[in-house]
C-alpha cells in the first residue's frame, strides 16, 4: 500500500517533505503526541472522553484494516507537521520580538534626540495661537 | 392593542379629559386630546377643530419585574421631560413643547405635531414619509427633507446632546407655515442625554443609518448621504472648531460602523 | 419569482435529501432532512413551508469541567475525533445506504464561529463531498437558526430574536436579507451566563445557561431584586458592565466579604442574598433588556410576532416574558422551538443549505469552502424568499 506524504513549501526555506517511516511506532497508533487534549484542560480536571477510536482489526487477516492503517500513518505525519510548524512559529515569534525591540529603541533614541534639539513644533504653533 | 391600557389611562385622566388613541410605540402609548391641563380650550384659526395635545403614557410592562419597571418608567419620563425643557431653548432646534409631566405615573403632556399623510400613508413620521415616496425615491422634496433632518441632528449634537434612539419613527414631520415644506421635529428623548462624547454622537448616527438601511434598503446610500450633508452643514457653519469637531464625529461614526461589521460572532 | 424547484432531485427521485454538518462552537451536530418536491414551492414565498421531514438529528457536546470554558483547540479535537462516528450514526438512523445515490447536497457551517472547530467540520464535509461526489453548500450559522425556526413554527410577519452563546441580535427580513436591527455591543447573552456560571463553578452539563435557569427558578425571594445596571442603548444593548457587576457580587459572597452591604446585613452580618437570588436578578435584568429591544424592532417594522432562535431561546422565563410582551402588543404571538432545534444542530444547517441548493446555488470550486470566523447575518443574499 502506498504511504501518505506531505510537502511544505514557503519562500524562506527549501521544500520540506514529510514521509512515513513504517518501522517507527508513532506511525502505528491513533493517539498522536500533539493531537491529545491540551495540558491546560487536563490540569483543570478534564477526563478525556474524546479519544480517537482504536484501529479496526480485520477479522480474517488479524491486521488493521486499510483505512485504519491510513489513519495511523496520518496521525504520525500530523505529529511531525505540528512539531515542525510549532518550531517555525517560535522562530517567527522570536524574530518579531527582536525587530520590535529594535524599533522601540530607535523610537526612544529619536525622541531623546528631539528633546536635545529643544522644543517641538506643535508647542510653538500653540504659543503663537495663544499670543494672537 | 390592549383595552386594559386605554381603560387605565381614561381612569387616570377622568372623563372630563376625552382621549383618542393614536399609536402604540414600543415604549409608550400615545393619545391625543383637546384639553390643555391649565389653559382654556382653544379653537384653531381655520375654525371648528380645537387645538390638539399629545398625552404620552409609559404603561407598566407586565413582562418585566415590577421593580425594574417602576425605575425605568420614572427615570425615562423624568429624563425626557428635563431634556425637552432644555432642548426647547436651543435656537432653531425643533422639539415638541412640554406642557406637563407626572413622572411617577409615567405621563407626559406635549404639543401635538405632524398630521396624517395623504393616501393612507399613515402618520407623518420620517419612516412613513419615505415609504410614501417609494415610487419616486429621489424626489427633490425627499432630498430637502432629509437635509433638514440632518441639520436638526447636527444642532442637537453641536449643543452636546444625544438622542439615544434615533430611528426614522422618532423624527416627525410637520408642515411649514406655507403649507408646502416639511419641518422635522425630533421626538422621544427617553434614552437621551447631555453628552459631549464623540462616541455617543457616533452611535446616534450609526443607529439612524441602520434604521434607514433596514426599512428603505434600496435607497439608503443616497438617503444617508443627504442626512450627513445636512448634519455637516451645521458644523461647517461654526468655522474651524466646527470643522474639526465634525471630523472627529464622522471619524467615530465610521469606527462605530466598522466595529459593528467586524464584531466576531461565535455560533 | 422564487422557484425552489430549480434543480431536480438526483436519481429521478421526487424528493431531496440533505446532510447537514454543524460545528461552529462546542456542539457537533449532524442531521439528515428530506424535502418532497411540491408543486407549491415552484413559485410564491413558500420557503418556510417545505414540509421538512427530519430523518435524523444527532448531536454531541464537548463538555468541560466546572469553572472552565471550551478552548478552540480542544473543541476542534472533539469534533475531529467524533465527526466520522456521528455522521455514520446519522446516516444509519436516516437509512441512507448509498450516499452517492441518496444524498442531494452536503451542507456545512461556513461561519461565524470559532476557527479551529469550524475548520475541522469543513474538512469532514469536503471529504464526504469528494468521496461521494455530492455537491456542497456553505451555510451561515445564524441563517441556519432562522430557517429552521421558520420551518418548524411557520411564523410569518415576525421579528427574529437570535440569542446564543456567541450572538445576541434582533433581526427582521427585508428585501432578500436578514437585517440586523439591534445587537449586543460587547458580549453575547449566552456568553454572559456561561461566564457567570464559571464564577459560580456550577457544572457545564447539560449547559451552563440551563443550570443558571434552574437556580433562578429556585430563588426564594422573587419579589425582590438586586439592582444591576440596565443598559439598553437605543436598538442595541451592552452586557459587559452587568456581568462585571454580578461577578464581583458573587466573588464577595464566596469570600464572605461582610463589608458588602448588599449581600450582608450591616448590623448582624447575616447573609441576605443567595446564589439563587443572584441568578434570578441577572435573568430578570438581561431578559427585560432583550424583550425591550425586540419590542422596539417590532414597532419599527409593524410586526406582531417574535421568533426566538438560538440556544438561549429554550429558556422558559425568556419565552414567558416575550409571550407577555407580544400579548400586550397587538395580541401577537411568540414562536420558539425546543432544544432539539434551538440548540446548535446539523438539521438547521441542512435546512438552510437545502433551500440555497434548490435555488441552484452551490459550491462550484472547493476554494469557496474556506470557513470564516466573522460572517454577518446580513451578508447572506437570501435568494429563497420574496
């Protein structure tokens, strides 16, 4: 049976391909690592009654049915993709924070410079208006 | 319309004050009478019909808790009476003349305004007036009237008052002395307030815009533009400060509109 | 001219079958409905009179522990993990054996709602559509509520009050759109009671609003009332201030803050107010505001009836108050549906979607099935009404 795969492409990186490794146990379960309930609700006392169903076992072959096989492979692939995307989000977040810091610093410096130059234009205008 | 309410009012007013039911709004029941509470009955210039007055009655609402009901009735009757008295003093602003009020029982006695539109088009509020012109929506008279309505709202806002429930039913048209042009009056100030906040003004304009869109959808674009033209003319006549304040109000109006459209709505 | 028979039923049948999938919030609903192709739907304004038959209506709710709301991620997971099982159940109950031959259209909620849950159900809808070669229709959730209410109650000349966890709107139909007359300026009514239920730490099953309603019913001092802000703003209302107010009262009550004179007697320090009293006052206050803005809209469009839809619409106190208002006003009537239809379900999505499909309007390109969190009721062109 052909295995499912996924390709991620984005202008800033070379193509990333996700494939199924049949020897890895994570492609043989319907319970993914990243697709469980969030820790937050578990800590709040949630009992998980929304688990995905177990793979269906074919009565004659005693093996998971084709659709269940596919479901398990996809669970593993989804974990890989989720981990990859989370990592990318973290990178993007850090980058943004950094640029924000730089911007903030630049703004502050500009303000200081302005103050050092003495008075800003708005005030002057108001003074003239008041004098009239 | 429940007979019970009519009976209550008739009993309160005693048989010496005959009343005629005019309309049942959402908040109040409106009657007309020829009796003035403290002036003798007057004949109109043309002859037979005596001058009419309005009695507006905020009936108890059985659906809501009696405590809430009492508070609302008193609060709104009082605040409407106070506002009418103050607004009447503003030059060029048209509101009905306040004659008497009983805030605990929810009665307000007012000057009678408006008339019945021809061809069974109903009472002459802005909503019915616009419906009357549904076949000739961009008539010059419609344009002029909406411009005048805009001016009234402009005057109200310029003087730092807000209506709070500005719909096309709450704008009444009365014939000018020449008997041709329509003069708009703002009525129903139960939710009104004194306010210099641009937010309140923006919301007023937004509420009116939406009322026009919902009942006169096909022509609402032009209608709302004419209203705003009239509104702006009042501010623009006030020089630089006026122009600046106008810009603030219109900007907030646009913000309020965007806020409405962009509100997240979760199933 | 409205012709609801524009498209022939598939396979030479004389009836249409629609599958509806709903998952915009914490309820996953799947429903199957049938419309017989009637001569009277070929012309005239009969979209509320399709003689709908409900073949199945299955719902599963994602429930969180007391004091917790539902997070998008976990709600989406619930929908993902149950959607196949629920669809199978719904088809079985409706006796649909061969979806390709037996279903005319698959309808799913395109919005508004929470992104992740909407998305997971949309994926299920697309998959079924491709697998069975059945066309798709994306439905506005609010319009779904309205169409279901109209079909069940046959209400005419009415204003719609739509009250649910995420929405509070007063709507009236005019010129092919459901136009919004008034709405909340901040939080929705259902959200308000959900959040108060979290403060009270009362169970979220069957629903927080239902549990507040029961507490309010058990209030022993119905003649008195705790004063809360009353915030009707013209046609609109605001509820965040009321929520903040009652929330702080409840917190003081739990803490036993004797300084609070509303809750405790200033002489003896004895507790004067119970949780039940708070729930009662909250309901009385919020519902009075809802009925008031509904009455305003009725006066504006000369309607005599009210149709209440959405989850909060099953509250009997709200129905009672609305009924009283309608009766005092032109001997009108209030129309409401029971929890099978007013709480989010798949059938309502099928109903609105099938009407749209029968007008010949369905998805031609899968890129048109992208869900949207923000989808105003008045954005939908209602082609199936005059």
